[in-house]
C-alpha cells in the first residue's frame, strides 16, 4: 500500500521528501536473537542532544532558526562545509543520479543532522554517504 501511494507522488513531488528509505521485513532469526537493540530512551536522549547541538550552533551564529531543516542555502554553506573527499562524493552522486538543487540542499541538511546525532563537529564522508543513500530510493524505484 505504501509503495502504491509513493508511486503516485513520484517525480518533482517526491523530491520534496528529505529521506526515502525502504524498510525490509525483519527476519525471524533477528526477532528471536539475543542482541539488544538501542532502547527508545537512548534514542530520545541522542535526538535531544542533537537538537540542542543545533540550537546552540544557530544561536551562536545569531541565526533565528532552531533546526537543520530550516537552514537556507546561505546557512547550509556556512554550517555544512565539506572536505575534498566529501565534495567529490556529492558531485558524483549529483551527476550519476541526476539530483536537483533541492536534493543537493536536502542531502546536506540530512548529513548535518546525522553528524549531530553522532556528536560530530564536522561533516564526514560517512555522514554524506548515508544522507545520499536516503535520496536514492526514489531514483531506483520510481524514476
């Protein structure tokens, strides 16, 4: 049912969604396994810390926003600096997947949020790669 709904909003409208992810069914062995998953309280603590990191960053720079999702293009350039490897990765993804300028900015906002969740000061290639991965579902299934 979800796939049918998403398929109906493919194209330019799907480009407005920040994260596209396919969630496969959990295998029986994983359900019955003894590995402890991260609990809701731990996840909440990480999210709250990330949100506080964002608020502090924007307050320090005099911005009147409180979350990465609210960043303008100018703010993205300020708060989402990329090293040379990250630049090459993003450029390659933009060309290979035919991503739009909107997708470019959304990738950087999501990468900044991933870094905040990890407590990282600067964006790393791993943050950018994960954010790019979240944009590829619409290209592989509904392009």
